[in-house]
């Protein structure tokens, strides 16, 4: 009799605790949703005025009437380039908050490797030329002519990896190699001959706002958001990004994605995305 009574009390207590935890979880979820919505709205509000600032400073720096002094043109160019940096940061924060809120929609389409490589060639050949670096694109044997994926998002990931590769490389160059991954997927590897990343830093560079080395990053600029966005986008495409690197020799960031997007194959989000 007494034992039954104790058991009963214990069960009641457990139930109460369970309900309290569920309530707390809902509150936390709600707070996190407010935060994401706030960030998304803020970014939109910031982009509108910034866009007119960018357009007008560009117009000024072109000096169409030729009546600005050399200094004035330089100032207008500085406004335009600082504005561009700010726009990149805002876009990154917007992307990250959309990912956090689960608001990124994957729109699969047929993407030929021909289209993908020519898009990237067009974007990065000028960067390679300017930095006097080599830029190679290799499509291995056995690759399909086309895949089914979100072209914009895949290109966003590769653009991030390629611009990092050029940013952190002083001599040699960058190679993009596309190949079957041997498990029915496609791997796209961005290899550079740059400064490399130490073993201890290799995991943390994927965390939001993390840069391998404060002094190096300050020298190279950037927000520390690109890789965490890239890793999340790769995951949303049903794939992963891996990193192999040796300081002083270079880095290889490899994206592996399925040949056809399958929403049921998307892995859950890693908690490490969350900023501390
Ligand atoms: P950002 O480039 O804006 O700083 P990322 O998230 O793209 O942010 O990269 C995070 C950090 O990882 C960089 O600051 C840099 O320290 C390191 N990193 C990324 N790509 C490379 C690379 N190809 N070679 C060397 N270091 C890299």
C-alpha cells in the first residue's frame, strides 16, 4: 500500500518535471525564432539604403561629367568598396539567420557540369589573372553530364571556397577538380597552394565568426561567416564539406553532394553552427 503511494507520488513529480521541461523548450524555441526573424528583418532594412549608397557612389566614381577632382573620385571609390564589404557582411548574416530559422528553400534544377564550370571560370579567371595565379578546372572521367541540385546554392558554396583559396594563396594557384566520389555522388574539390590551416584550427574555421588567426584574417579581411554558411548549404544540398590542409603547403576543401537532390537525405543540423 505504502509502496504504491510512493510510486504514485514519484510519477506525479516526473510528469510535472516533464511538463516544465517541455514548456521551457517551447519558450527557448520561440526566443530563437524571434532572434532569427529580427536578424532577417534587420538585414532587409539595412540592404535598401545601402543599395542606393552603392549605386550613387559608383556613379560618382565613374565621374561621367569629368568635373570631379582625382581625390574626389578616390573618395567615391572608397565609399563604394566599403559599401560592398558591408553588403557582403549583411548578406552573410541574412543567410546565416535564414539557415538557423530553417527558411532556406532548396530549388533543385538540372545543372550541367559545362554550365557550372563556365560560370566559375568566368567569375574567377579575372581574379586569377589579377593575382597572377594559375586557375585550373578538371572534370574527371566518369562524371555525369549533369546533376540535379540547387545551382545557386552550389555555386554560392564553390564561390566561397574559391574566393578563400585565391585570398589565402600567394603563389602557385587553385585547382577545382570534379570527380565521381566512388559512392554514387559527386565530389568538387577546391585545392590551393596557399598558407594552409593548422590541424588545431581545421574544425573551428567552420564555426561562425571564427577565423584561423586573428592577425592573418585582419590582413586578409573577411567576416569568418563564409565557411559556416558553406558547410550548412552543403548539408542542405544533402552533402558535406571536408578539409585537408598542411600549413605552408595549402588546403583542399572538398564538397561531396548526391547526383540528384533528395530531401530525405538531408542530415540534421550540427549544433556547432550556433555562435557562442
Ligand atoms: P572569412 O574568409 O570571411 O574570414 P571563412 O568562414 O570563409 O571566413 O573562413 C574562416 C577562416 O578560415 C579564414 O579567416 C581563414 O583563417 C581560414 N581559411 C579559409 N579558407 C582558407 C584557405 N583556403 N586557406 C587558408 N585558410 C583558410
